[in-house]
C-alpha cells in the first residue's frame, strides 16, 4: 500500500509544506509516542537534530506531541543520526527521533524514528504510526503529561562510544586530516574525536548558521575538501553529510573515494582479522559491479538490496552479515552501531591507513569500477515510469546491454526525482543509454 507520509528514510519534505509542518510533527509525536507506550514504566524518547533553521520548530512540535500522550522527552541538541540511535539504547529509551533531511538543502527537513533497540522502525511500525496520524490522539490525563529536559553531556558520550571502535593500540599521531562536517550535526564531535586520537585536524564546514548545511560542502559536494587536501598536503580528507551518517573520503592526491571502495577496504581488513561475518557484505543495487568482482576474487559474496540503508541493515540482521552499506557512503558496521555512522566508518579507514603505512592513494583504490553514470530527473507529479515511451526506452537500453552491465531506474524515496543509473564495459554506450532514458522521463514528466 502506498504511504502518505513515510518514505524510504522516515518522513521528509520541504518545511512548512505537507508533510513537514509543525502540525504534522506534533501528530507524529502523539502517534509514535502512543504506539510505544508499552508496559507500566515511565516512558522516554530521545530527540536529536541537525543544524537546520527549522529544527527548532520541529523539535518544539515533537516535544509537544510526545509529552501530550505521556512520554518524557530527552533533548540532546545537534547530534549525528547514529548518536541518537546509540543514546536511545544507552538511555533505555522507548523511542529515538532524529530531526534531519540528511544530505538535502536546509529548506528541507525530516523525521527519522528509532525503536528501543536503536534500529530504524520496521515497515509494520511505520504503517501503524501512519494510520494513527489521521485519527484523534489518545491524550494523557493532566497528571500524566510528560516532562522534557536537555542533556548537556550527550556529545561526550557519543565521542567516547565511537572512539571505542578504534583499535586501542593505535593513535593518529602524525596524520594531517581535513574533515568537512557539512555545517551539519557533526560540526563539533567529528573534529573533537580526531583531535583526541592525536591527529592534526583541519576543520571545514564547522560554522552552521541554520541555512548553510550541505551548501557547497560535505559528502555531496566535496570539491572544497579536495582543494583543501591538496593545498595543505594532508594525508586524507573526510567528508560527512548533514546528519553524519554517510562518509566520502578524499585521498592525499585529492581524488574522491566513494562508499564502494571504502566497503571493499573495510571488508578486506575484517577478513584478514577473521572478523568478517556472513561470507561477504551487503550493498544496494547501486553499488558498482567492480566491487562485486573484487569481492568474488576474495571468495566473498555481495548481497544486494533495494536502495536505502534500512534495507541494508535488515538484510545484515537476517542473513548474519556485519558489514554493509551504500555507494553513497552509508556504511553500517553492526559490531559497533545499529545504523550507518560516518565517523565509525572513517575510524576504520584511518586505522588501516595507520597500520599499513601506505599513502591513502595506494590504500584506498582496491578495484577499478566499471563505467557507471547516474542522473536525476526532477518531476512535479504523476508516474513517469509507467509511461509507455519510458518503458520502451528502458527496454531498448536493456537490449543494448545484453547482459554485459546493469540498469537501475527508480523513483527516489526522499525527493521528487527519478534516478537513472547504468553501468557496463562501454562508457559511451552507458552515457547514451542514460541520456536516452532521461529524455524519455523528462517528456513524460
């Protein structure tokens, strides 16, 4: 059944427009709060946010919703999404909420929900909450209304937790690291973590003003990071997105290293240490065939899922894998976290950099990716992928590939976009196919 509010990663949209209004946020608090009022203990929800201007509004609305149904609220302020998942478990909370639109521009916002185990909610839980949004809330009696408080030491707790994922016998002394925090949720904790481990830290994107999150910075736009790495002759550059659950790396030559290469490195290290579980890793349909071939050369499998880190995590849990992620840089290491964590992934990369003694340019490029091209087509409404001419263009492209590559066309779950991706041995053919399909989608849209 089609969802009215929830997408592939919670609820997301332009602020002050449905579904991202204060009114709906309050209803989400009421519906989610009531859904997780289980047992006779005092119930608690942890709420974090990134640095968007609208975060104040959405936080206040959610607090009103949760307290009105009898749930206490713990506010931790600007914190990475994985920090909220971690603190939800650590504080024995019944629910965790992250207010963020991840890599989107400042004018968007979103609501991500975590269960008491720190994992993103199941489809069934989301469906139940969505069904309750359009019904009258079950308000608490006056004496049972929840209380709200802020926790001031949340950043320190998170820094301590992610540092514990870094090998105790290693330090980052002598490493010059440029870290781009996207003017987002990790603007404080990321530089602090690297500094405490001994690195020479050069920080970027650490002056959030409410409207500059992801603006010409961070993992979705690493050009400035590339320039800074070259300018400062840094050993490596780290780029996070607005809520710090994804990671892109820049090597010492200023070249971008995407999530596929990072997963290959992390999996290789875990295999050597005897810590890799499941006989491979989990990735989405967007990951490059080059990664699949590289893993096969090591006797490992690549288990593919639909796009979305929640689906990666679900497959990891059901199939017994402990490493998974997305080409975009969401990397999940279930031995350390319940969701994608850009800093934990970065620390695993840095640990191997220190141990190997190699420059990042040698360490981080483990395979040659097949030519791959992804383009997005924005649409205002309707179902472009159901158009006959679009279907014909897709069928023609598949015929041209003839089993030598892959074609992935999908509707984004977080933005009004059709994403068109193709990969294969012939770069020119890949480009021509993507352009052909995009043009058909534009006309249909």
